[in-house]
C-alpha cells in the first residue's frame, strides 16, 4: 500500500512529457552544428588558399632572383640593353649554350633570357602554373637618347595563373 501511494505522489510531481528532447530541440542543435562545421570548412579553404598563394609567391621570388643574378653576372649585357625589354615570349630559335665555349655578352644574355623564360613555363623547374616573366628598364636619364642608360634600375616581373586566380610578383633590380 505504501508503495502505491509513493508511486502516485511521485507520478503527480512529474509531467508525462519530461522524458527527453523534443524534435525541434534536436533540429536546432543539428542546425547549429552544421553552421559551425561550414565555418570550419571556410577557414580550412582560406588556409589552403593562403598556403598555395605563399608557395607560388616563393617560387616567383626564386625566379625573379634567378634573373637578377644572371644580370649581375653579365653587367656588359645589361649595359648593352640586352635585358632591357624581355617579354614573356620564349626566343626562337634556341640560342646556343655557352657551356665550354667562349661567349659574348650578347650570347650570354640570349641564353639567360631563353633559360629563364623556359624555366617559368616548365612545371619541372620553377613550377608556376602558366608562368611568364618580363624585364623592363626604368631609364634614369631619358634626355640622353639611350633607352636604358647604364645603371638604370630594371623591374623583373613574374606572373602566373594559380588555382585561386592570377598572381604576379615584381622586384626592382639595380645593376
């Protein structure tokens, strides 16, 4: 008898629907979880983009430094304006190699430009997708009639097509 009274009193103190979560609570929890997961995925994509962009910029920096080093090694070619207006077009025919053969500053410059532009478009070398490069002279004395006066700075630009859009990197080189 005591047992049945306790049950009745205990049953009277609790509601019948107090046994778990409602469907709407579960749906709201799933929605909040989904929004959180989408935010985390967005952060992950942003991180991948930054990593990819940083890698391509590093490759472009290496390529621009390579051309600056080639120009430093051939100052006579720089002073003769042989590097003044390099465009993204790979020269044809292929200039002869200067390995084991005496070359003029013009021959060295032609081979430098060919090797540099080829390396930008070859994925086994610099690895810039759609990589192109240019070198332009910023003439520091336009009155002398020389399109690129000796000692004028040169801008070396490397461009590419990345997964998240085009990019470019420029450096100014003072011979």
